[in-house]
C-alpha cells in the first residue's frame, strides 16, 4: 500500500481555502486524514467510501463487527444520518456543541452498511 503523509496545519480562527481544498480532495479521492478533536486525534474519511472506511478499520485493527463513529458538520446534519432522534439530543447538542460531547443515535437507512459493523 502506497502511503503519502502530508502535514497540513489549519488554523480554525483563520481558515485557508487552499488548505481546505487539499483536505477535501484527499477525502474525495478515498483518502484518510488525521485530525485533532477536543479529546484525541481521530482518523477520518468520507463515510460514503467503503474503501476508505475499510482502511480505517485496518489501520486501527478494529473488529469489522464494531460500528464506526461519524462526526457531523452541524447539528442539522443529524437529520440526514440518524433516525428516531430523541428530543434530548437537540437539547444536549444545542447546549454543548461544539465541544467534547459524543451523542449516539440510531443510524438511518441512508448510511452505508460498511459503517454499521
């Protein structure tokens, strides 16, 4: 497997469109990125790329039966990826996001099965 590593520093206070475009291209080409969160570094890929998701499972040595988490860009994206969203979700996400809070929801049928373990 040919792996190219490239470090791209992105300042969240001053977004550089050229750097964002580079990262977006990596994701569109089924690549994998590493990114900081409030609590750890994560590996990321397009959740719609089975090839990229399989790479993440391989790199993390994660059991294929375990589902993988999805980070959403905003609170409203939950409607696209989850079903039966409880009212408590909207309250907690509205109160604590952005921030180090993980909320677990039921996956909608629109999500690829390779994410669901």
